[in-house]
């Protein structure tokens, strides 16, 4: 499949454990954030979003936390499964266009 | 999955030849985007469209042109392909954007282009 990054940070977790993927964003004017999942050979898939007037949002098995003070975003995946193995990246919107981070590779060990 | 298709999915071409990539959507979304994805650079915006015949440049637009004659189709053209344009190209769509901050984008499956 397509290579999305040769030197991505990698997080390796045991199946069933919780995963936490972090993202530092750059623009304090950003008021909207998205987490994407990208599996090998596929396009990025929308996971969850959060607006800047919130500090936490939950989805199915995923939670996004936003700390505007330190410009930090995290994605928590509960009970990580083999199908969660992918590259995850955040995107921020400081105005009218999304800016994407470089990504973190999540590897799930059976 | 959002109704987005890209064609071709894979293409190998030679330096100096023109190449056109097609993005087709069935969602009737107003905004469409072309990105390239390269190791070490993540996703970078090439061009985008905010309506039929309305397009604008993104971060890495040099060497690329786009056209949007219908809501559902957004074409990316490399007038004279170079090896530096070897990449994976993704199309995305959004129902909002521009002045709206909350423009979640949905991506197509990608086109792998190799320029020899």
C-alpha cells in the first residue's frame, strides 16, 4: 500500500489495552480539530472532531481531549483492537483550511 | 463511506507528459480539494474548489492546474509531469468550508502516480 511516512512516531500497544495518541498543534487561532485514521493503501478516514469551545468529546470507543492552554490534542482509543492498526493524524483549522499533522503509527500486538 | 471515487487509482508516466486525475463525488458537496501525500510531509493542499468554476491555490500549487465544470467532478492536471510530482494524490470533499471553520473533510481512496 501507499507509504504515508517512513519515519513516523510509532506507538505499540497490546490488544485490549487503551491507546493514547498525541498531537501538538501550532496555531492558537485554530477553533476546530479532527482526528483521521489512515490504513495502508486507503484514504484518510474521519474519526472524530472537536470544536474549541469543548475540552472533551466522546465517540464509539474513542475520546478526544483538547487542551488549548498548551495547544495539545489527544485521541484515546479504548480496548484497542487489531483493526485499529493504522496511521493516525490530527488536523486543525486556524481559518478556512485544514492543516494536517505528520501522524503517528499505531501497532496493535495480538 | 462518503461517495468519492478517484481515477485512475495507479498511473505510471514519463517526465514531460501531461496527466489528468479525476475526482468524482455523489454527495453534492460544494467544496472539493486536491492533496498530495509524501513521506515526511503529510498531507499538503494543492488546489481547492468552492463551487463550479471557482477554484483557488493551495500550499503547493506550482506545476498543477484544476478545473471544475460540474459539481460532481474535480480534475487535477499536471501539464508536464516531473519526477518531483511522484506522490499519492487524494481528493477530499466538504459540505462546508471557506468562511466556516467546521469543515470536516472526507477523502477518496487516492491515486498513486509515478513519474519516471
